[in-house]
C-alpha cells in the first residue's frame, strides 16, 4: 500500500496544517489544540517545508526555558525534517518512523507539501490491512 492511499483514507480534501516560522508559540499551542494534533508543518508559504514543530518541541524547550511561550515557532522548530513521498510504501514509512522515533512525517511530492502522516494513521491502516487479510483467510477456510 502506498502513502497516497493512507492520505486518501484520512479524509477527502484535508490540507496539511501549517504555521509560519514567525508565528508565536502561543499561536502554535492554540493551533495544536484547535485541530487536536500533535505537530504542524512550519511553512512560510503554506506549500514549502521550512520545518516541523511538535508538542515534544514545546515541552523540551519549556523545560530549558520557562519563557518559551513568548518565543517564535522558528526558534523551537525542527529544521532537519524527515519526509516521505506519496509513492512510498506504507511498511517503509512505518519503519522510518520507528527507526527515527518520530510520530509525524510530512509527505512531499516534487518539493510541495501534500500532507502529513502520523504514526496513528500508519497503525490504523496497518490494522485495517491485517483485518482484511484475516477475513479473507477465514472466508477461504470456511467456504463450503
């Protein structure tokens, strides 16, 4: 299964949530809560990938500096971002997320941000695939 299928299964016409590097951390927290997500892509124009910022980034900076909420997203974001393409296989992306210990992976095709897959999206799809296979095997075994 390709990542494009995972994105399609998430919902029709769901654009990736982005924030600009100059936005405040308070605005970031509001965006995370509003959309009930754990990370957003940092993009100056909404299409390119400048970085990613997660709840984890906020917590780590909060531990080091209690005034992080007065900072900008650009000051706390991750700038070296692992990505995948929509043509990549689900198992390969799952392995990459596990190996790198990341929970959100931007999907970039030809330099343009097309979506974000979370570990939850990947696991949900994998479970659906396994249930389908189980049902097919069960049907085969019990056919008359």
